[in-house]
C-alpha cells in the first residue's frame, strides 16, 4: 500500500476534537494505488476516474505529501496512530496470517485514531482491510471502533468471503458467508453505518482492498 498525504490528513483529523461543531468524517483509503494512476494527476488515460477527478478539482489537493513507510501494514500503523512506525517497532509487513509472528499487531500501548474520535463523542466504524493484527486483542473493535466489517489480513479475494480460511471477511468478530464484490460490499456497509449514525457525529474509516491484488472484477 502506498497511500498519499497521510501526515496532512492525520493532522486534520486529530484536530477535530477541538472543533466546537463536530463535522462528520469519512476517510476512504485505496490500497496499492499508484499516484500516477488517476486522471487528476495528468497521466492515466486508459482507466477513467471521473469521480475522484471531481473531488480533486472541487476540493483541495496536496501535492507534496509523503508516506512514512513504503508498504502496507507499517503505513497503516502510522496513519492509525499519527506516529512514525519505527518508534513502536512496526516497520515490517507480517506476511499471511498462518505465517505471521505470533504476536504481530499494532502495539496495545498505542492510542488509535478510533480511540481519539470515540473519546470526542463520535460513532466510529472501520470497514474493509485492517492488516494491523490477527489476534483478538488487535481487532478493530478493541481499538476504539464501534463497528467493524472487513478482513484482518493483507490481501483478500474480492468475490469469495471465505476463500482464505485464516483470513475471512468478518462482521464484528463473526465470519460472513458470502460477498457479492468487496468494493461494493464495503461501500454499502459504510453507507449503512452512516445512515444509522445520523443522530450523532460519525467517523468512518473505509479501507478498500481495491486496487490491491488479486485484481478481481465483476463481469
């Protein structure tokens, strides 16, 4: 994963607790998306990205942001804590669930973005990929999030919820039987949480597995 602008985004998000009127916050994270693969960057011509291009045109683009880690789990750990991963020993990817070191995970000594938002009165949801620990103590529901729907590993089929028995798609802590297509499913879960939480400020971290391999697509 090479998400851009994490430092700037996190600086914005962590100031929300001091805002008098609490805005709703939605963070959408694309997995393994190269910076030149969007139309708004002026390079991608073969795959149109009109909605993202519209956000870039009508919002604010930060063109000098850099990540503090070159691959997936450490970068997510940096985003979720606002700290350099090396400061708490999380500078490497763990590998698949069955091959990871026994106690791999975002250290429990770290305060997460979910912890901070929840303490500020937000309803919190983490939807999609985690990659920050397989053990129960590292589960998003234990890290400041009220709702979780997604998978704990690094990669997953877009079409088969239980293809990887060691890394199923979960609703809370229970495996789900099937998904139609993870990009659509994760988005629908986010929309559902937002609709259910309309009476209070909400924070949704929507971490798609797209466009990470295995690059499945619907017909």
